[in-house]
């Protein structure tokens, strides 16, 4: 499975043949069919394993955490290590989504991704209601942006030699603190107050 995943990530799922997988494993193509009935079965194992691990991390974070900010931080930290272990599956989803999304065998992908979205948007809505997050936050757009920032660049960042925890820490600082310094935020706040007073 590991070798197959690497080939799927490098060449694309549809372009990779069973013979190439068998050659990489040093076995005959026929021997591969003792373990999997098709290439789709191998892809199924890789993708299902990935999403099961992600959802397990998300559910555990929700159960263990308190306020929505803490929950999101736990989701990011725990799932990032899961994402790091499943780079091939991430690449497969990114490169071959148009194929997988049309195949009945992979219908669970949409269902699992909907649950992932529901977990994120629920925490973002809770944060809005609690006054932790901005009240003008569009939770669905925010979720999509955060997911893509977290999922897709993880592949290239790891390839560039960045440590997973280093990436996660930077992501969380950017998410919760932004790129504006505290002094600049304070100055902006004072300017806005003065403008409001002048306008009043």
C-alpha cells in the first residue's frame, strides 16, 4: 500500500498500472491480486484509512476540548500529524478528485468530507456566538480557506524540510493573531475611535 500510494501520488491514480505497483513491490502482478481485487481496492484502503484517521482526530478534539478556540487548536495540532502521515492520500485527493468523486465505490469521500466541514463550521459558529470570533465571520468560507491552507501546503512544506509542529505553530499564530503586530492593532484601534468621535 505504501508503494502504491507513492506511485499514485507521483503519477496519478488513473495513470498508474497494477503491473507498476507489483514491479515496485518486487512481486508478480498476479500475486498482488491475492491481496487486492483491483487497483481501486488499493486506492480505497489508502483513502479510507486517511479519512478515518482524520475524523478520529477531529472527534477526539471535540470531545476533549472546552471553548471553540481550544477545540480548533486541538483539531489543527492532532490532525496535522495525521496529515503528515498521509501525504500520498492528500495528493491523491488533490490530483484525482474529479475521478474519485464520480465513482460509486468512493461515495464515502463526500460523506466524510461533509462531516469534517460540519465539525469545523460548528466550532466556528460556537465561537461567533460566544464572542470569541468575529461576528461577521462567514463560517463556510473560513472553513474552506483554513482547510486548504492546512491540508494542501502541508505537502510542499514538508517537502521543503519544515517540521510539522513548526508549521502548525505558525499556522495557529496566523489564524488567531494575524500578521499585524499588537502595537499596530492598538494604533489602528485608536485611529478608528478618533474617526468615530469626529464622525459623531
